[in-house]
C-alpha cells in the first residue's frame, strides 16, 4: 500500500448525489413505469419533488415527531403523498413498492467506480449515508461499488448532519476523527463533518440537480481537497503523499 496523506486512513462517502446520479436514475425509472402503465406524468418534476421531501422527512425524525424511521420508509411516505397529489392511480402495491425501491437501483456517476477502485488502493473506503443498510447494500451490488464497509445513519440512529453520524463512523472504523475524511458533493455535509474533527474533500457534481439549478461549485479553502471527480481526488491525494 502506498504512503498516504499523513493522518488520513479512511474515506467515508456521502452517496446520493456524490456517488450516484439519483435524479437521472429516478426519472428513468419513472418514465419506464409510465410507458408500462400509460401514465401521463412529468417525471422530471416528480423526481425533484420526491427528493425535495427528503430533508423535511428527516427533520420530523430529528424533532421527535416521528420515531426512528428508515429512509426506505420515509421515501415511501413521500411517494404515497406524491402519487395522491399527482392523481396517479391504478398502481398495484407491488408496483408502488418497486418504484419506491428505485433508490436501491441508482446508477453511479461515470467516474465513480474507477475512482473508488483507485482510492481503495490506499485507504479504507466506506459509505456514510442517510440511506438505510438494505438500500446501500442493494445499490452497491447493483452498481458494482467496491466498498470496504457500508455505514449508514441507521447504524447510529442519527441522520447527518447530527454529530453522532460522523463520530460514530470514525469509531466504527476504529479510527480517530482526524484519521477519517468525509467525501461529499454537498458543502453543508462537509462543514458538519469538519466541525466533528474529520478531514474533508469536496467533489463537484454540477449535474446533480439538473441543468436549471445553480449550485456552488467553487473551491473552498476550508476543505482539505476540492476535486472535479473521484479520479481527480485520487490523483490529488496520491500527489500529496509523494
């Protein structure tokens, strides 16, 4: 194993939007269902609305309004509301369940598998996602993602950005927080990880939210690395250790 950046022994990854392209994947699944069932639905808006329900649903768990609830179940709650709001009828329970599990079948960004393989040569690589264990496991199997370990908010019963998620991941891997680097396309996730003592790497994903949503892709000196993709991150980290 090659020398590594001093202190960093493991990388933990946000998944939705950072490793996988959730938006295009959900739109694709919706369109396929629409063709089979002859549904007239704006699947682009549907995908965005489904994702928009994600943070408010987790907030209900954090506030105590809901007890601990897995992302699969939160996704289903949001989906049920969207089906009603969109007047989508005629789906069987197995069809609704299959649609809900579209999140298990999200496709990776083009660089993801190659970049993860490169990073895995020098570091332990693991998920640190709000997705539940079954979702992340099925996704990894389906997408060929080479994780050493799958960690989820479900393990700690705290959704990011709660500190228990970041500190729990470091502890579960057997490392100090400073020996773990959070990799994410979302700066708020990285700032929360940094506040817990983790190193941070920002990876730009300009297409995550589609062509009409502008996001902050600027490099930030507060993070240890700013990269265009996982292959670029691997290159930068290798260069730092030479």
